[in-house]
C-alpha cells in the first residue's frame, strides 16, 4: 500500500524510463519524487520542470559502458537548471570516488552549468531533496554546516583546500607545518 510517507527516489538513466516513472507516480499520486542519475534528463528537461521533480545527476564523468549511458553528457545539469529543475550532482560512490565530486561539478560548469547553481547542487539542493534542509545544506544559524575554504573556485583543477572546519573545530590548516596534507580531511 502506498501511503506517501516516504519520498520515492528512482534510479533511472534513459528518458523513456524516466517518463514511465513520471506516469506511474501520477497514477499512484506520488508527489515526493526524485530521479537519481537522470543521464538523459537533458532530453526531457521540460517534463522534469512541469512536474517539479528534482534530478540528482551523475556520475557524468564515466564512459558509456552500458546502453543506458549512450547519451551521457556534462551538459545535463545546465540544461535541467535552465529549465527550472532543482539539480544535485552525485558521484554515485564508489562508482566514482566521492573525493572526485569537485571534478564532476567542474566538468558540469565547464559545460555551461552556472557556478552559483553548481554550489547549490552540492549543498542546499541535496539537503532539500533529502528533506533535511532544516538541518544541513548551508551555514545558517542552527544548522550543522561544516566548511571548506578553498584558494580558488572549488570546482577548478588546481584549487586546493586551505582550511577545513568540522563541528566548529579547524581540523585542517594548510598553513600549519605540523599538519599532514594526506590526513582524512585534507581533500
């Protein structure tokens, strides 16, 4: 029995599969829905926007190793965003290790995804999609917001973390001689 207590997160790559999910969601009155991967989301961006369904895109940084990925492109986040879709970016760890999230975001930005939208795609938007925006996703008072200070745009190659703050404590400081940059928080 579908009661609507939990959000439905659907793993789908192809546009025809995604449209089928939309049809089934409408048939059963499912409102809380997100599409994970959305590899061909760019093909049906208006469908996402019309239904107000968020897309958790990625990993786009992969080969078209299976049929479902034949239309993979780094442009998907930009096209969905332009249509008004809430976009998050994922690595699908361990498929692409989580530490390469900045590379996935950088490739999307290079393909036209606005920088401000890219930051939202890895902070506020995932928190909103997961229904935990009241607790995480930004640095507002009362939220659990850890922080990384970079020496340039976080998604550009060559940018390095300078400081990492977790639970209000500086756990990494690139300026300190006694910190090993290979430690856990030194991404």
